[in-house]
């Protein structure tokens, strides 16, 4: 599975309405090894912005999470990901950051994209035989 930025923001933010589901996903499914997960470098960048603005020591915590969480892999953006992202932008009108995140999952051959972005499910409906979208809000 690919974990989108919105899910990891919910994981780190206890006041988020999907926090408990995000914690279940990461702590009980990914860390335990039930499900391996991929994360895009775009997600890593987006996760680090707020802590860097508020308290740099928080960025260390997020960085450690991204590097040391078992069964969580940061897949690099390479030409294959860029090509897939370009295709997603051309065919489904995704913004570049979302296209890069989704393309990371497609190139990484994940079966599911987990997000809090309702638009992903609508836009990717024609490709559901290739990849499924799970919206975290549906599991609250």
C-alpha cells in the first residue's frame, strides 16, 4: 500500500478526526508487518514542513519515523515515477504533487493507495483494476 501525506498528517495530529484510524493503520498494520507500505519523497517533504516551521526538533522526530519505521519504505522519484506522474496529470488532471505521490505507488506496484483526499477515488475510478483507493474518512 502507498500511504498519502494526509494519512501521516492525521497520524501525527491527535486532534484530526481520522487520527485513530491512521494510528491503527500505521502501528497495527505497517509496523507489525501485516502490510508493507510505501511513502513518496513528496510526502516526506510535506510532513517535514510544519515541524520545521514550528519546532525543528519535531522535524527530527518525523525524519526518524520515516527512516526507522519497520515495513515503511521511501521510494525515490525517478524517471519511471516521473513518466507515470506525467500520465496521471495528462489523463486525470492531477496537480504535480499528487501525481508524483500516486505515481510512486503505481511504480511501486502497490494494490492500494490510502488517503484522505476524496478526489483521488473519483479521478482514479477508471484505473481501479490497476490500483484501489482507500479513503481514511470511510473508516472512522
